[in-house]
């Protein structure tokens, strides 16, 4: 399966397992630190590649050492980086991920993250792929205005599409997202994003708000598993019980696993369970990509 990921790229500084969360005027200690490939889009692309998919990445980077590292890491994972553009007038984005065993907080310098445009996505790359995935709707500010038309282009060429909204740093949760969803086949918010986008804290009510006759929404609920609304019926899959080391990118690894199974025609519950397994396994190592499994590892884990 050949998949095009159009998205943001940045490096992640992961500060692992804080003793207490930092506040102004205080210093706290963490147990470990790592520098790794970041961004929701890149972590999803990495997960898809590790599962055996051919992955093409369209993005934008600065002409700096951070950009060089992003390219090196993606290329080492077997991702086709030929569509990635370099721009000497911007800096590659950086995210500081402050993690605990149960959650995380992110501080991001956008830089190149916000610079990719729909016009930067080459027609040949769309034509060569079966699916288009986009993450970080709110962070990708230059892509956002043209995203609906990009998804429409993809549908016109026979591709399926998926979108992970990510968090809105402005917390405005614009209504344009609901319009974009009319051209999205699979929508992958987490529980906080789902509630903020719909204004409904109840998961079932929120999923009902997003029904538009096309989009399948999979709500990622952390330790509660995941939930979807299919043909008017709620479909729930519990989380796998693991002791997480680092939750960075777990939702993006879920995305990779779900899409891998769904694109191969696996029924909805099975695809959700496969995604949940990928998300769980990814938390057993530090950083977003280190613990991502291959398909054999996922199948073995699911049988245990």
C-alpha cells in the first residue's frame, strides 16, 4: 500500500518523567532526555512505514541542522522524502515534549511547520498513491485554507483520505474544520479535541454532531480505548493494558495502525483494535517512533 503523508516536520526534545510539572520561577528535574524525530505527521508516517507500507512524505523544512536531521531520520525509515521542500528563509520547527507516564505537555516553535501549502503537493505524488493522510490541521496554517480542495483533488484521483486535527493552540476550533470534513473519509481526533470541536463533552453526542454522511470518526480515548459511530451504532474497543514509559506520539501510532488495517479491508472493530495495539506498544519506549512495531509484533501482542 502506497500512502502520501502531507504534513509538518520538526524535531522533538523529549523531557521524560517530570517529578512535578514546571511553573514559572521554579526548576524541576526529569528522569531522561532524548532528541528524536517529531511532528504528528512524521510519527504517523514512520509507523506506517514500519508496518510495511510504502510511504511518501510531502512537507517543508528549513535549510538548517534540524532539517537535516528530520530528513536523515525519515530516510532511514524507508520513507520517500523526495517531495520535501527546503527553504533558507525559514527555520525547522522544534517541539519540547514534557512527559509523564500518563500524559504530556508540548511547547512548539512552529517555523517550517506552518509553511506547507496545498499548491506544494505534486500531482504525480497524488497519482502514485492510494491514500492521503494529513495531521495537525490547526498547526499547518498555510495548508489549512487549501486543505478541502487538496482532499477533493485526492478523491478525484481515486485516493481515500484521513485527517488528525491535533490541538488548536489558539483554542478557537474554527468551523472551517467541519466543512473540510466533507472531503475526509476517516477523522481521528482524541477525546479533548473531539469535545472542543463539537462542544459536546459526551463522546456519543460528539460523534453524532460529526455525522455528515461520509466521514468515519474514530475517537481516541487514551486509557478508555477508542470509540466510533458506524451506521448509527457505537463501536467501542478497550485499550490494551501496558505500563507506559512515554506517551509521546501514541495517538499518531494509533493512526498508523488503524489506517494500515482499514486500508486493507479489515472490519472496523479489528482495525480499531490493531490501532490500539500500535498505540500501546509505542508507549513502551522513549520518543514517538522508537517503540513503533512492525506487523508481526502487533499480531503477536494482540494474541497475548
